[in-house]
């Protein structure tokens, strides 16, 4: 297994006979690539994850396929691990070029946005969620249109095939099983390859980054609880190597899973500490948690995900009977009596 590549540009690599890793560049700040994993067959190529819908990404996929001896027209199946644009965005264009089928878990298919979305509508939805969490109006002024694109965001292509937990993918000559791992998205899938004991982990387990757990609306009632249960699920597989969608491949899945569990226990402790002095809104709890920078210096857009993260931990603690939510404008969170509040 390679070490972290640092600033090196990842290359197309053959990982095992018939299995390739194709780095597909991302247009976003932060993560530079998503890894497409290609499975060779006598009947064409099948890929896990696709990339963002850009010309540069399409060209990178063409180059990667060519390294494995295929053209884009040889694609037979495209299986994004989940419906985020860095994994699913390019699937429609690749299907158009090849006639390949697109497979997705039904829970992600149900929330996949197929209609174009105007940035103003996206902003309104986000702002409503922030106000419900108790964001002060003056903070809302800065939490505005920054980072939002001007043009409508195009809708995604609908999947052709729904892939359920435990399904064996229709890839001739390969045994690849879907493992439903909700949390980062409601229909996130990992894939288990038992012959080489490989886990294709998507965004569910990454070697350094803690995946964002969204909150509200389509994320489900307790996305963080789902996420932690999904960690147990992949841990039980005893993979010898993990092939994530970003960063780099790694061994020692159990150690990484344990780090992620500890990370969230630490977050739970911060949430409890924030409520120890009395009830608070989701916004107030977030403002007292530890972030990479002081709360006052965090930019509007990043604050949204911070508040969303606080709310995900609050909801999971509610399920554990540690906190409860009291309705109000905005609602407030309280430690339950048994939790020492
Ligand atoms: Zn994602
Ligand atoms: Zn991703």
C-alpha cells in the first residue's frame, strides 16, 4: 500500500489483476481527486464512482480507461457509492457516451435531485435551517450567497438499477457485494470484494478526513447514529486493504474505525459540556464546540456545516436519552435529568 502522496499527483494504477485506480480531478477547493475503481471483464469495464461533471474529469476517465485497454464506449456499468456530485456527477455523461447502466442505493435515488436547482432556492433552504437552529439574524447576513454559483445547478441523471444491501453486483467474473452504510448520505454504499478482502469504502471511511454527516431533511432522523452503526458493519468484515474514494489507500481498517468512533465520542462530550450550564440552541452548542479555528473566525459557509454537525450529535444523544429538544422559536436542547443536567 502506498504512503500518503502529499502534493504528488496520483497516477492511474493497476492494483490487482483486473482492478485499476483512476484518479479523477475535482474542481473544488480541498479534496483534489476522487478515485474511480475500474473492474475489467471480457464484456467491458465496470466502475465504482464517476467524478464531478467537468470536461477535465471526463478526459481523466478516458485516459484511465485507455490505460486499462478500454474506450469510454466499453463501459458497461457505473456504480457511484453515493449521490454526491464528486461521485455521481459524471455518471450521466458517461452513460450517454457508452450506454452503461447506472446503479445506486434506493435511499440515495429517493433524494437525488434530477431537476435543475437555482442557487437562490438552495440558499433559502439553507438559511431556513440555520434560523431553526437559532442563528442570530446578524449572523445570517454574513451567511449569505458567498461560495454559491450563479448559474442553476443541473439535475442528476436517474439511476437505471437500484442496489440494495447485500446485493451482488452484476459484474461478470467478479464477486462484489454492496454493503449499505448510511450516514454520510442516506444511501451510501461500500463494496466488499471477498477474494482479495478489499473494502471499497467511498466516503464512509477515509484515512484522514472525518466524513461530514449532514443533518436535516433528507438525511434521515438520526444520520450520525446510522453512521456509527455503519462503521460497525464494515469493521466486522476484517478487510486487508481499504480503497477509499479520496486521499489514499490504507491497511488497518479497524484502527481507523476506532479513531472515528473516538472522534465522535469526543464530540459528544463537547456537546454535553456545552449544555452543562443550561439549555442552548443548536447554534449556541456549535459555537462552544472545538473547531479548527475560533468560532468567530469561521466563515459563514463553514458555520453551516458546523451547526449541522452539532445538530447531528444532539440528535444522536437524544436517541441515547442524554438530551432532549424542547419546541420553541427556536427549539432548545436540554440535558435530561438522568444525564446529570
Ligand atoms: Zn460524499
Ligand atoms: Zn466524496
